[in-house]
C-alpha cells in the first residue's frame, strides 16, 4: 500500500514537472541539437560494440559513464588490457571540463539540497551547459532555471542513451563512410559558436583552438585539458583587466 502511494506521488510530481513552461522551453531549445547528439552517440555506441567488451558491459558503461569523450578514451585502453589506474587517469583527464561546468552551475543550483545537486550533476553535459548559460546569462536561483535544465537534460540524455544503445546493438552494421561522427562534431561546433557573444569569448575560443591543435599529439587526449586551461586563462586575464580599467580611468 505504501509503495503504491509513493509511486502515485512520484507520478504526480513527474507530471507536474513536465507541464511547467520552463521545462517545455528546455525541451524545445534542445530539440534542434538532437541530430548531432544522436550522431555522436551512434559513433560511441559502435565503438563500444567493436571493442569486444560485450553488450552487457557496454550498456553498463553507457549508463554510468555519461560522457562520450571519456568512453572513447577508455575503450582502447580497456581493449589493450591496460591497468585500471591508467584507465581512470585517462578518463579523469578528458573529463576535467566538467569541473568548469560544475563551477558555472554552482550559482544556479546552490539553493538546492546537496542530494539534488549530486543527482543533477549526472545529467551535466556540454549541450545542457551551453543551453542553460545562453538562456540564463545571470543566475537567479529560481525554479525556472532548474526546470529548464531538466527539460534540456531530458532531451540530451534521452537521445544520447537511445543512440548509444542503437550503436551498441547495430555497431557492426554502421559503416565508417557514413561519417556520423563528423556530423555530431559539426552540430556541437555550431552550438559552441552560438555562445561567442563578446570579444573575450572569441579570444578564449581562438586561443583554445590554437592550443588544442598545437598539443594534439599529447597522449590520453590531454590536448582537451590544455585547451580548456588556455581558455580559462584568457577569461581570467580579461576579467582582471576589466576590473582595473575603471580604476585606471578614474585616476
């Protein structure tokens, strides 16, 4: 009886959430990115299927490791029988960008209990981060921001997991000449370009791109970490210069 009551309350909360305007706005804004997300998910799923790890383990990895770059970085190491410490180190390196995302998310979700913030962090992705920051440039800690994030995450994670599962089960049948990975990359690139709204963001993006290309030969995809660090350095310098400019003008 109690279980049925809890399920009924959970169902009511779910229905109330998906009916909120900002939840629907998150779904609507993220829907155009579904093709790019699905293309990249197919690539990751196919890579997992061709790695020889087996379908059950591939499904478990997809559910627990909700990051395509981390999965792609770990697969060749797992297939080669690398020590688990090396696999963990590689995944940690390519996932350092999530530290940046969590720092950006903190003002938006600081008012929530810790267990809810931990739960929301599992759905933190490149697409949802860009969507939230574009919709709400200034954090207000309002319910609408959380509802918007949930709506965007519902599309992002739903499409991602569906595409990865399809790639896992049909991985051998997806020919490399389709180029679906390139389509996913271009879709994410278009989303990133939409966030370049100031000279600082353009400078950070340009420096990050140059840093990534210059260090592309680094192992374990460390060029991603270098690019993120370079972009953060440019943003930090710009912020410091922006603070000192009014003081210099006043003097």
